[in-house]
C-alpha cells in the first residue's frame, strides 16, 4: 500500500525539495526570532521581546503548514537541522534591520517556489503558496514600519524606550502569540 501511495502522487520530487528548503528557511526564521526575543528580554525591551516571541511562533506555524502540505501531497517533509543561530546582537535597531533583510530573503524564496509551480503547472501547490505571497508582503511592511520608528523617534534619551512602547502598539503582528511572561 505504501509503495502505491508513494508512486501515485501529484507532488513532483523537485517541488518537494524546494518545499523542504522553504521548511528549513521558516524553521531558521523561527529560531532567529526566538534568539532575538531572548536578547530583547534580557536587555529590557519587553514589547520587542513579546513581539519577537510571537513572531517566532508565527514562523513555526508557517513551517508547519508547509510540512503538513508536503506530507498530504504524497511527499516527505523533513525536519531541518538548524545551526549558526546568533545569540548576541549589537542593537535593537540592528535586530529590526536584520529582520527586514531576512523577510526579503524569505519573500524571494517564496517567489522562486511560486514561479517553479507555475512553470511546472502545479496549480495546487501554486494556489497553496498564495497565502505565503500575501503574508510576506505583510511581514516586509511591518518590518519597514518598525524601522521607520527609529527614524521618526530617534534613539537618544527615551527614544529606545518609546520605540519599544510603539512596537507594542503595532497590533497583532505576531505578538498575540507571545510566550507568557513569568512573574518574579
């Protein structure tokens, strides 16, 4: 039975490989955001910490959606190995600059996948990926908005504290899934 299922699948092996690459990129995103959240928490940036904890969970959810899709389409989703996650950051602004750069990288990867699916006439996977296309536009827009806060408010005096407060007001943006803080 298993051989029949494996032989009779609609997911191309090339598409499966690209989707597994995307799974890894989403897992790396989650790990990096988790590390950034921890750094923010120990530095006293509570709202940024909560935002990034939530964002780490959101990226994990993105990974899991693809993971399940690959398996349901007859492929084999692979748990990626993750290494080289940074644990120290030079500033709050640098974190958000890295986030924007990373989200642009993810967008390009999604676009590559979408283009591949369109070229191969895999319209089922193409359709599945449309959610990610929209999500990536939102992710980039949010990162740009946060970086605008640094330019508008500045980092002098109470600037960083104010920026952190404003990040807490940016709405859901992943923060609603934030890990609960423990009372001390």
